[in-house]
């Protein structure tokens, strides 16, 4: 913007105001989906971009089970991110629904971000992801993630390889964990979404209800403290969420597993494991709600819930 040299201070201020108002009208806004293999770092990146924890993270694959909306508002406009489950071959009805969530997330979005873990070798899973996007003619940015762990000499050959696989509008090396190149990424996203006003209020960073996020925080700790089949056989629901006990919110969660033996492991000797899960969950949930909570965790067995469509209708929706 150029302010005429010979205008008065008052005129300059008014001119500046007009220009700012004009710029404000040129806000950008759009929907952007994050897809990729399990563990590629989609949820970590989303949390970093928002500066808020909306999507749980773990070092075990298939952590995210739903579409999770994360709203990023900046002076340039608003990006509505959709975090998705990692792309994998479904074994159970649960996994089939997770993959349906991925497919749904590709509809009616302005841009797709495909995340690749740059530290792992290209394999069948990566080919599967590329095949999925090749079916669509969409604007896609490829993100080579986890570069904080990568020997930099490996980067150029990787970029060269991926640039031959698809006509990506951009290939950006990033670290979703450390934040490397995340500002650049936001810039590129704003360059590739349309002009438009905010979809959500400036202060909102997700549309997921508190009850869902609470259950997810507990599930994150279950994932952290368990191994083998238990992370995949567990699902958490909030049974009661009592806000009338001010100043402490009383929360009662059910953790469902598929077998009695899994229940035993989750509770641990003398209830030690479930107690640890409860302590860690409480810290996260208090951060989320900004309030003190009383948390009660109850472990229950629901055989084969992962293959039960009716139960999944009840248990899986983020808006339950
Ligand atoms: N060093 C490093 N680790 C990362 C980075 N991004 C993610 N991780 C780690 O990778 C693991 C998986 O991260 P998530 O964010 O849960 O991955 P995801 O793609 O959402 O996984 P799913 O939900 O299972 O599809 C976690 O242990 C993260 O801490 C990164 O940039 N650098
Ligand atoms: Mg995830």
C-alpha cells in the first residue's frame, strides 16, 4: 500500500482504514483434509497448527477413529482441517467405518494434505494411499513429515521420487512435532483456498463436543499404557458428565474391552494400571475443560463390539 506523500496525517489514517477494511473483505477460508498412513503424524500436525489438543496421539497405529474437525483462524482467514483415521486395509466393521470416514473426508474439500512418514521406506501401504488419491483430480500438497529425525541428504531423492508419482501442487518437508516449516505450510494452504468468510467463530477450534474429547483423552492413556490387542479392543464412552457439582465436574467413563482377560490386564494388579490411566487422563481433561474434575473409570466387557454395527452406531460417533 502506498500513502500519498502530500496527504495530511488525518487523511493518511482514513486511507489506511479503508485499505484495511478492503483487505479484511478478502479473507480466505476453506476445508482441508489430512490423510495418510497410520502413524504418519496427522493428528500431531493438526494439534501443532492449532496450538490446542483436539486429536489424540500415540505411537500405535490406528489411533484416530473419527473425522476430527480442527479450526485454525488467522488474520488471513480460516482453515477448517479434517483429521482422519490412518489409511489401512479394514479387518473389522470398526475399521471399515474408519475407512469410510477417510473417503467421506475427501468429498467437498478445497485441498488435501497427504502426510508421509519420511523416515520409513516406501511400501505397499504408501502405494495404497497414492492409488486412492490418483482416483481423484484434486489439489494435493504432499508433506514429508518427521524431518527432525531424517538425515537431510535423504530429502532431495525423496522429493524427486514423490514428484514423479502425482502432480502435487507442492511438496513440503515438515516436522509436525517440532513445527519445522509449519508457518510455510499455512501460507501455502491460504494460497490454495478460495476467498470467503469464516465458517466458525474466531475462538472456536473444534466442533467436537467436550464429552467426546474427554473420552478420547482417556482412550489416549489406555493406548499409552497397554500393548498388543488391548489398544485396538478398547473404546471409551462418557456415561455421566455432571457439571452441576460446581466447582468440580464429575465424569463417569466406561472403557469397553472385548474379553475378560483384557479387562483384567487393564485394571492391573490391585487396580494399579487403571489408577495410573485415571491420574494421567485427569490432568489432560482438566486442561481441556479448564476446571477441576472428579474422574471415575469403569472397565466393562462387550464381546466383539468391533464387528457389531448397532453397538458401533452407539459407541463410535463423535457427537454421541
Ligand atoms: N519425531 C517426530 N515424531 C512425530 C512427528 N509427527 C508425529 N510423530 C510421532 O508419530 C507417532 C504417530 O503420531 P500421530 O499424530 O498419532 O499419527 P497419526 O497419523 O495421527 O496416526 P493415526 O491416527 O493412527 O492414523 C507419535 O508417536 C508422534 O509423536 C514428527 O514430526 N517428528
Ligand atoms: Mg491420528
